C-alpha cells in the first residue's frame, strides 16, 4: 500500500510528540508543586469570577479549532472536486 510509509512516519512523529509533551507536563507539575510549597496564598483579584476558567478557555479554543479544521477539510475536498469537472 502506498500510504503505509507515510502512516508509519506520521505514527512515529505522533509518538515522539506525545513523549515530549509528557516530559513537559511532568516538569510543569514538579515546578507547580515546588512553587506551591514556597509561595504564600495570594488574595483573589476582583472580577476574576467573570473570566472563564482555564479549562473552559482550552475547551472553547479546541472546539473552535475542530470546527475550523472541518471547514478547511470540506473546502479542500470541494476544491479538489471542482478541479476535476465531469466530462459530458
């Protein structure tokens, strides 16, 4: 199959990305745990309850990105189809 080498390369890239991301997550977790031990509790700033929670902001941005990617895929498929008009 012609796509097999490409799929293997993509899988290797995704695996490398996942490993790198996990290392960063682990480092940030350790940094946050250390910081929590040595920093005092800070007062809450006014009006922060009006801001979205970080989890909500991340979810919202990924939902938008998914819609954007779906739109771009449809556009690319439509463009490809338009470049191959049916012959009468």
